[in-house]
């Protein structure tokens, strides 16, 4: 009887999982009924509940869930020889049922957003690809803009998690006046429980879907934090893909009245652009790098040393891997690779890039 009950639950859960998967194959329906339908209410409720706790409860929830699954697996492996035949089937099915429940919950509280149409469409941003010459012009534009913003900075604030939550939610409120996509009720930004471990792994921040929390690595250099906070909040609003969260984070932080937010956003986008240029045109990368102001270069050095301090092995590995990539591909294969965020930046700013180029020619 117990075996039949477990099997019935399994059939119900696998059926629900298949239906959710099939629903995800229809992006327009996901957008209408989930992403802009029930999801905003689910995420707002989760943030309201999570905000009651002054610490990141998501970290604790995930630790408990992982511990439970490992406990059940280890216990089963130790006792499998003494278990009756029916129990040898029941325990694995119970574990499978638990995993299916987690899958369904994950999809319902956030995961279906992976199936929504690209937010670039919702924001009216084109997807026209750039050529190398245009990429270099975009890089020059961001170099100049980032240099100018660095000069405007009078002081880099030592933001607390409360400061970031308050300032970032205000920045989102300003953008919400232009587009409801940025509407951000019940702010909930948390510091991770252990920044040392997160830094060692190489993570700036992450979103906890089951609790609706945006989690920040507060060990990061202060000039990086404003943009990272806006990026993680984008995940809370149902923006699942990293490049799309980069876009929303950039638009929000760069339009904030706080010059520290503007600088943080442009500094981060400059990194993506320079990476692309370094891969496609190393000579132009060197020219643009030499145009960076002393203040911006100092920030690049600070961030580099930060990651070297916490994550030296991975930092060295990634640097060597990039160099190997260039050598193996004779610096040409990368010509056909594109980062979505750089494509969107080009489409957002190509008119400004053109004006800057015209003024330089004059």
C-alpha cells in the first residue's frame, strides 16, 4: 500500500513537471500569464517575507535541503543490503519525488522566467550586430565616458547593505516611471552569510529563488557594489539570463542621479567591451587601454588584486586560458563571437558613438 502511494505521488509530480516544461515552450504565454502575470506577486510576497529576517535565509534553506538529500542518500546506501525489496524501490522514489517537488517549486517561483522573450524586445532595443570597427568606436565612447565620470567622483562611499538596498531601489523607482518592467516593490537585498567563501569561489552576488533574496558579496571593492546590487535586483524582477540582468542593472545604475552608481555601471560595461575588443583586435585594445585615466586604471588594479587575493588559482587559470584561446585560434575565431550585453550597448549608444566620431573628425 505504501509503495503504491509513493508511486502515485511520483506519477502526479512527473505529470506536473512535464506540463510546466511544455508550458515553457511558449514564450508569449509565459510572458503574459507568468512573467507579467502571477510572478510579480509571487516575488513581491517572497521579498516581503524574507525582509523580516536581517540575514540571508536562502543560504540556510539551501544548506538544509542539500544536507537532507545527502542524508537520505547516505542512509540508503548504508542500509540497502538489509532493506526489503520494496524499500529498495521506495527510498530512491522518495528522493526522486523530493527532487521533482523542488523542480516544480523552482519553476513556479522563478524558473519559468528562463522561457520569457528577451527583455531587449520589451525595452525596444535592437539586436543589430557590430563589426570590429564599430566595436572599437563603442569602446572609445565608453572609455571617454568612464574617464569623465571618474573625474566627477568626489568620494567613493563605503556602502552598507542598507545603503545599497535604499539607493538601488530608488534608482529602480526612477526607471519604473519610464517602464513598468523596473517596478520593484518590497526591496530585499541581503549580504551573504560568508563573504570569504563566496569570494574564494569568485562570486560577486547571486539570487536565491526559493526565498526571493538578492544576495551581495560585501567584500567587493566599493566602486563595484552599486552596479552589482542593481544586477542582482534585476534577477528578483524575473530577469533570469545574466546578460539581460547586466542590461537592466546598467540601465538602472547609469540613470541614477548618484554619480557613484553611474560610474559603477559604466566601469562594468567597459570591462565587457574591452574583453570583446581584446579578443577581436588586440592592437586596438592596447590603444584604448592606454587612453584610460589613472583613476580608472587604479580601479582596474584594485579589482584585479581583490580577486587575486581571494581567488588566485582561478584568476591565474582564467588568464592563462584566455591567452591560450588567442594563440590556438590565431586571434580570429573570436571575430564571430558576441556577448549579448555588448550588442545591446551598441544598439543603445550607436547614435551617440556616431556623434562623438563626427566631432573628433571635425
